[in-house]
C-alpha cells in the first residue's frame, strides 16, 4: 500500500474510476442506440425507394406495352396507305393515257370534217348550175363547221380540265430533289486527285436509288428520303424542265404557278433556274442553249403557246426583285435600295404594288431584264449583305 493512503481512500478512488467507466459505457450505449435508430431510418428510406422503383418499373412496362401496340397499329396504317397510293398511281396513269389520246381524237375528227368539206366542195362545183342546191349544201357545210368548232371548243375545255385535274392529282405542291455532280471545289484544301474518294472531304454520301428516292449516308446510319421526282447527276437541264413544263399550260389557264429552287450555297440553284454561269452574263442568249435553266426555257414555252392564240389576247409583264431579311428590293427600279411592302387586298391575295413592271414580248426582252436585275444585285451586294445566303432572287411574270 502506498504511503500516505489508507484503504478507505483507495476504495474511494476505485469507485470513482468505476463510475467513470460506467458513465463512458452508458454514453457508448446511447451512441450505439442512436446509430441503430439511424440505421433503421436508413433501412426504411431504402425500402421506400425500392417500392417507388418497383412502381416506376411497372409504369414503364405499361408504357412499353402501349408503344408496342401503337407501332403495330402504325404498321397496319402504313399498309393501308401504301394500298391507297398504289390505287392513286393507277388512276393517275389512266388519266395520263386519256389526256394523251385527246389530241389524236381531235386531229382525227378534224381530218374527217375537212374530208367531208372537200367532198361537199367538189359536189358544189359539179352542181354549180343549181344555185338553190348550192346554197342549201353551203348552209349544211356552215352548220357542220359550226358544230365542229363547238365540239373543238368542248374538247379544248375538256383537255384543260383534264390537264388541271392531272396537275392536282400529282399534287399542288411538289418537291423535287436534284443531286449535282462533284465539282473540283468540293475537294476544299485536299488534292484534286482525292475527288470522290471514300473518307475524303469530297466523299460521295448522297446516292440516287431511283427517280423517287435518294439515300444519304451519315456517320451512324443511312437515311432514305422520298420525293415526287429525283434527278441524278447525269440528268441534264432538259430533263428537269420536262417535269415543270405542264405548269406553263396551267399558268395560261389562270392558275398561279411558283417554281422555287432551295439549297445551300454551291448546290446548283442558279444553274438549275437560269443556266450555266461561267461568265457574269449567265449565257443569256436569244437562241436556245443546252445549259439554259428553267426560267429561259419556261419563257420560250410561254411565248410559243401565246403565239398560237389570237393576237393581243395576252400581255406579259416582268418584275425582278431581291428578298433579304424580309426586305423587298426592286432590281428594275431607279433605286434598288428602296424597300417595298407587301399589301393584302380585300380578297386575301398578296401583292407588292410599288414594284416596277416592264412589258415584254420576246424571250430576249425577259432575259435582258433578268441580266439587268443580276447586275443591280451585284452592285448593291457589297454595301448591304455581300451575297448573303439569306438573299433570294425572285423573277415574276404576270400575264394579263
């Protein structure tokens, strides 16, 4: 026993030590109970999350079943639509055959009438002495001719109605796709020998499948697009115009017609609409050229049809404008930088009454005004928008 301490003090010290140990154990028990409660709370939260996850999984399974049902119904609808499209195409082919047979019927009837007239003329000459008989037969001929003219007018109206019906069956709005051939500038900074090679900058990624479908190759997969007409890089300007040529007849029948070329810079819009432009004049000549575009070809066709009609029955006016950021600029006016507004009339039609319109009578007149508009466009481009892709050239022909 240490000196200075008796047994009572030693026992007292041990009791204090035991009390401290007991208090520490109690605190430890409280801490463990608290931790146990926290774990029970965490377990409850996890069980709740598990229940929510199961409910969410069940919801997604129901959505998946609904999606499968919707896809099945969509597939059945596509089959029905394909059948309808097939029937429409067959009807379109029948209408086209009927339209093509009309000129032959008219020509045959006209020949029969002319043959009958010739026979009656010979008969009149052989019986010239009988004026009464001659006058009677002459009246019969006039009646027959009048009837032929009436039938011709009816057939002409029928042809016009069938033509417009054919246009409506083909669609009032038709979208065509033209794939241009590769050009030297497509290589960019690469050597010209890499033109069209796989994995090069000018790799061919657009493939024409047939005259209605085109396939575009992407990094992930191929995408197919369907149009009313697809032109391959081998098809020329004449092939493009053959598809839009019937619209000229609709134009003279009183319908509004719009032919618009849409595409990024360098896609061939100007080449398609105006023609080859190796020089600044765009090869605008008075004689037909293989490379001339839709506008000069359409104007030639228009004046050709008008020349077959009675004189002074139609007049043609031309306006050339540029649309840039919703601003309209008159390229035939004295100041192309002056802006013009679109006016809505009482019948709902739109017009720009302040535009300059020039009367034209020949293809050369029209293309000279187009050349003038292109020149004016080049002069203002540097000051305004520097040939921005947001600027659009519009050539308008108005027939009265």
